[in-house]
């Protein structure tokens, strides 16, 4: 258990990070003071506080790309959420202008996390004043957080600048790197993190450990269509049975859920999670309703429909909302943290990898673990590969809805976005909408950046 309390040196470091988050990361000169140098990383308290500060900045609402926007905006961009407010209909209608302030903020905040991770990695590499075990742990966490951030950068914007240093001269005019190169770096970071990080050292699961690194690496390999390694990494999480059996659907999103592999601890004393505060209505108006399509795709008797979808009456009709997190406001006690990686996803990753490797029976077995928790019958014996893969995609849609953009990314990585979204969104949908625009302010600051197709 930990809290975010910083001494003067670490606090100054975090102030620098908060200042840089409002500007373009790739256009930030390194500070003249030494707080990002080895001075921080030669002291146990300040080194630990600096890395903890990255987690804190990620989950703050003022940098809402991690704390809520990926789930909300990607959910609207796909087919799982609707939207009450016209202010964010640009995401629902896939009509995002290049000067959209939210997009610019999301880009800036994500790159500020990259900068923070780079600073930590460099500082730890140069450090000679830390116990070796702590040095390895913090370096592993920094690499995990850098990989985690780049995973979302590349899946939201496609090719993006790949910065692995804090050197201003190297970063200020970086062009966009190929998606394959970004994934290579993500894999390098996660494999290194898996070797550096201890196993299960953090009982609250609010700091990355080796299981978190393996779990995210399994997802990355799945997206890369590296089926062998995706299955292997998911098995490293599943087979020790640390996170099993899956809890009931009614307790899956509590902060002490055995299924959780990694989660963010809220830092605002007035809220458990910002997604809970966003989804659960305070009146009869639901701001982000579950789409009619998603509701219709639940099978009869699915406990996830019962326990993970809430409703209120509005003008005499029910309006439905995501209800995985049950607490809208109030932070005492903190019963819900923001879950990032959980075991059910690992079963579905391994199932998809096995099916693509023609192990249909193994895939069926993994899917049935998830279906059993939802009180649904097993997939039938004897289904073929194509039927199994379709069942896995359906299971991902239902199990992972309103979580971290999974549905949006799944439609894109499997080539289903056009077929699913064009009939739903009509003239609002173009194939190029699968990537968000590079913010105009970023292109103005760095002429080496080129805009995504479909945007002016």
C-alpha cells in the first residue's frame, strides 16, 4: 500500500512534469536544473517518488486521456456507447477536427508520460546510489509505463514519433515512426520489464509487476498477430493460477478482485473512479448510454447484462449505462480502483491465439472459462476455426465493453471496422476515421509530422 507524498526534490520534479504536459512533448527543452538527472535516482525516497509520480499523473482527471477519455471516446467511436452531450459528438460521429482541443491535450499528456518514463530510465541507468533490487524494480516500472503509453498512442493515431530519450535536440523534429517500429520498441520494453520486475510484490496491484508486463505483452503480440508468443505470454499469467478463479460478475471490479492483474489507484479523495463518475447518472439523464446494438448482442441469461448494465427511467423509458463500476462519487472508503489488466482478457487473448494456430479445442476451453463466469453454456463441441474466432470476437465485445477502447481497437485490428460501423454511422463513417487526426498544433510545432489521411 502506498500514497503519493513527495519530498521537496520529487515535488519539484513533478512540477516540471505538470508544466511540460501542457506543451508539445517533442518541443520541450530539458530543464536547466538537475531534478531530472541522477540526483533524484541516487536517493531511494526521491527515486521511488519520481516513478510513483508517473502513475499519479496518468490517473489525474486533468490528464483524462488515461483516467476516462480512452474508455469514453473510443467507446463512442465504435458501436458500444452513445452520447447525450453535443460537445463530444465529434467522437460519436467520427468527425474530429484537427484543431480539437481535447485531441491536442490527449496527445500532449501522453507524450508527457513518455518524457517522464524516459527521464526515469535515463536517471536509473546513470544511478549508482540505489539498492540493486529497487533500481531494477523502478526501471522495470518505467519501461512498462512507456510501453503502456505507446500502445495507446499507436492504436489511436497510428504512426507517431518514437522518442526514447529526453534529449531535446533528438526529439524536437522527430518524424512519425512506422507502426512496426513502435511495436518493436513496446516489445523490447515489456520483455525487459518482465525480467526486471518482481513477482507480486504489490498486494494492491497498483504498481506494475512481472505479471502485468507479461499480460500487456500478450495483448501486444495478439495485435501483432504473433499467435505463438501471444499464447505463451498469456499462459505465463494464467497457468500459475494467481488470479483465478474468476470472481462473480458482481465483484469483478472491486479493488480487491482476485482477477485484477494491474489497476490504477484513484488519487482524488472525492471519487473512486472517474469512469464510474462519468457513466453512472446523478439524474434521469444518462450521459453515455449503452448502444442499442450492444444491448441486443447480449445472450439471454448472461449475468454480465444483469450486473454490468444499469438503467434509469427517462421520460417513461429505460435508459441504460455501463455499470461495471458501482460508485459514482465518494472516496471513503476506496472500494474501486481503475482496472487496466485482468484475467478474463488473458483467457480471450489465448483463445484467439490458439484458434489462429488451429488449436480450436484449446481456444474453446479458454472461452468457456469466461462464459461459465457469465452463467452461459459452453461453446459447442466440434465448431470450426471460423466459428470459434467469431465466438471469441463476440465474447470480447461483451466481456470487455466500456473498458479501455477494446472494442474500437478490435474492430480496427481485425479489419471489421468498415463492415460494422458504416451501416451504423452512414455518411459519418469513412475508412480513414479509424485513426484520429494528428493535432494541428503539433504539426505546426513540428513540420516533420504529417497528417493522417482524411484530415485537412
